[in-house]
């Protein structure tokens, strides 16, 4: 049986570990040995972002991508551990070239039950290839809420300050397009 409060307590304790990133990955991997129990407990029915835990050392978010949704390239400026508990997530990774222009360097699909580590210098975009809501627990090694970061878009792929209202609009538009909300 999945217990969200226990998971959050275990993740919060990881912040005190010497290698907190590794500790978080182990905790999240254990939780996702049974992704269906996680989904039954916390899976949203629409795309969106829900804060589960936040302090200066660690942030835990429940992220749900509407079917067909794609979020613009962005960075986190801190490590991240992503664990998929429903659906699938396509990641496109980028590097800065020629004065900040983005060039795609790799792609990776994450399937239900998989856990992925992103470095603090990662730039990526995410899309949901599934016909259902994809849901994941995202754990960040720092204050994800207040850390200044960048996004490339909407529109032209020019680096600009991350704007949560742009991201919320993307979630809303994707939910409407998928027929999840009016």
C-alpha cells in the first residue's frame, strides 16, 4: 500500500544525506516498484502541477501531463529525479551553442516505473506521447519555487526568465485540447 506521507518523509530525510541525489533516487525507485499503487493514491485526472513538499534543500512536485502536451525547453539549475508512475514522458535534451541558441543533443522516453536523474545543467523539453494523462513525481535538489531559471519559448526559442504563468497556460491549453476541461 502506497503512503504519500511516508514517501515525503523519506524524501525529506534524504536532504540530510551526504549524497542526497543518490538517496532520493533510491527512495523514489523503491516507491515505484509498484507504480499502480502510487497512481491509485495520487494520480490526477488532468494535467497540472501540485506541490507536495518544499523547503530550501528539497522540492517534491506531482506533475501530470495531458495527452499530447508538450512543454517548452527549460532548465532547473539544480539536479532532479523524475519517477513516472502512469503513462510515458518523452524528453528532448538540449545544449547551448553560438550565443545561447539551443541544439538538441538527445532524446529519452521514460515509461511507467522508470526513474531518471537530470543534472543541474540539464535543459530539456517534455511531451506526453500517451493517450492518457502521464503522471510523475519530480524531486528537485533545492528550492525549485524560488530558484531563477530559464525557458525557451513560448514562440521563438529565445532564452528568457522562467514564467510560471506561461507554463500554467500550457497546461490549461493542453487540458482543453485533450477534452479534459472545458
